[in-house]
């Protein structure tokens, strides 16, 4: 018997430190993958007028138990006498997952409350593409509409909307687009709320971008010598110096993605769901391309199974992956619960 084995059985084997890093990564990946699958399944459910449901992972407990054994003896009747023995080791894992359904006031506040412009717009200044952000979370800018969560020709939206967000993206890339947040004075040591949100469009000497700056300011009814305009939540034409931004609820975001899925024609003809949204203007590609098939797909970013069909996003579809990841960010942004998230506990008995 080797000395190393004896030392291990004697208590020198440290299970916790050796598994902590790997377990942390594995469970973090598992929680992320579970969240993506839940989101995709809820999108598909909405496509078929089914009720979405949301579960929050509140706690993960990965219990380990290390059992060790050692025996030694001698053979009888043998000359010369020979020692016999053996060692054994068994590692048992018993993970426990705790989930909490999102319901009641938490459901209303997280999924039925429009996303505030003051929380939404700074995401673009953090590096997220503003055209993708607007396609996901904005229903209308002033009097022009994004595609909606109603199938067919009804929810197709306005071509001007897609031209506007295309121009905003060009200004964002050029560093000419900005967001300013104004807070009320601080009271009794508490963080002041965001009272006013401004969109800024800077001037440039570049002739191509200068035309875009002019057209965008003209659309927002901004004086050409003024580089900022206030963003107000609401719909319809805005007052001078303001933009009306009608943001969506999370359910509205999910529904808009749902009705862009290219569902089999048989499901539409049978009355199970409505036709897909007919997109118009500069952008006619779905914000998230979700594929449908009868066989389990390979090489997917995320997939789910519903009503005898597989639904998935391809791993090599970068645009869809980016938009879906931004959707996950919006889901986290919408949560109002004070729950800090999943707590991972890894007790080890060794």
C-alpha cells in the first residue's frame, strides 16, 4: 500500500478547496442556462397564447460526503505469512435546489410595469446597441410605432421607426449620442431619484454624419443650435423640447419576440396561433431568430421543447444571441424584489 493512500485516508485529502472553483463555475453556468431556457419557453408559450410562468432560483446547496475505508490482515495457513488489505473511497453528491414562483405584487411590478426611460436609456451608454435596445423595449417614439405583439399586418409598425433607430445607432458608434440624467437634491442621506432624462446629439464636421445629425434633430423637433432634448414617458406627439418614449413591459418585450417566430403554417391554419408579424422598412429580419423543428437540434445557444416541437437559437447567429442576452439583462433590470439572487452553499463532510 502506498504512503500517499494512507495519508489520504488519514485526513490529508481536502475536498472543499479542490472543488470550490469548479463547482462555482458549474453552478453559475447551470443557473444561467436554466434562465435562458425559461425565457425561451415563455416566449414560445406566449406565441401559442399559453400562460408564461417565472421561477426564481433562490438557493443551491451542493452537499458532499466523502466515505473512506481501510482494512489490513494476514493470510492464514500460508508460509511465509503475507499481509492483506485494501482501501476504499466513495464520494457522494446530493445537490438541493430551491425555487420560488414569481407571483402577486412581485409579478405585477416585474413583468407588467413599463421599463422606465431613466433605467433603459443608460444601457445604451454602457455599450449596448441602441437600435437593438429600442427594438426590444420601446413601442413608440413620438407618433411612430415599433412592431407590436400582434401577428400579421396589424403589428408591423412604421418604417420611420426602423430608419430612426438605424440613424441613432450610427450616431452612437460615432460618439455623437449621449444620455444625461438629472437628479433631485439629496434628502436625508438617501440616493435621489432620477427626475429628468435628456438625450443629447452632438454636432460634427463630418459631412455624412452631419446630415444624420440634422435629420435626427429635425425628427425630434429640436432647434439646430440645441444639442439636447428631454425624454418623457408616453405616446403621441410631444411638446417642443421633448420626446415621448413609450416603453414596453417585459411581457410586451417577450410577446413582440414571440410573434416574430416563423411558426409552421399548419399551426396558423388550425387556429393554434396567429400569423407572424410582417416587418416593414429598413429592417425585416426578426430581432431574435427562433427556429422550429421536430428533431432535437445540435450546436444551439439555447433550446426548449413545447407541444411536440423543438425551438432554438443557433449558436452561430450572433445578432440573435446578442438580442436574447439583452433580453436577459432587461429581465434582471425589471426585477423589484430585494432578493439578492441565488445563494450557493457547498457544505463538505470529509
